[in-house]
């Protein structure tokens, strides 16, 4: 019986540790920004810093050529398909 009691105590301890870990992960995830919020932040930033003007401010004249689709997207003040407000 004592072996069974020790075994059950170990299981209880392990379950409690896992429950604490899950609680910590849940709290951490609730504090992190969502994908949509991050996209909206990039959209607002792109509105404040148009692609071509940002290149000029950094002194870049011959920047690495990006795909035309990406250049158009950045130039029109939108990111990841979200139109900046």
C-alpha cells in the first residue's frame, strides 16, 4: 500500500506541475498581441512611412529590387492586404 501511495503522490505532483505550466502558458498567451493586431500596427506604420520616402530618408538609392507586387503594396500604404486607416 505504501508503494501505491507513493506512486499516486508522484502522479498528483506531476499533474499539478503540468496544470501550473498550462496556467502560465495561458497567461502568457493572453498578453501577446494577436495576428490581426500586429497586422494593423504594420498597416498604421506603413501609412506613416511610405516605402519610397523611407528609402530616401535612409539614403538608399539602389535598393535591392523587390517584387513589383510587394513594392506596389508598400507604396499604397497597405500591409498584408489591410488598407491603412
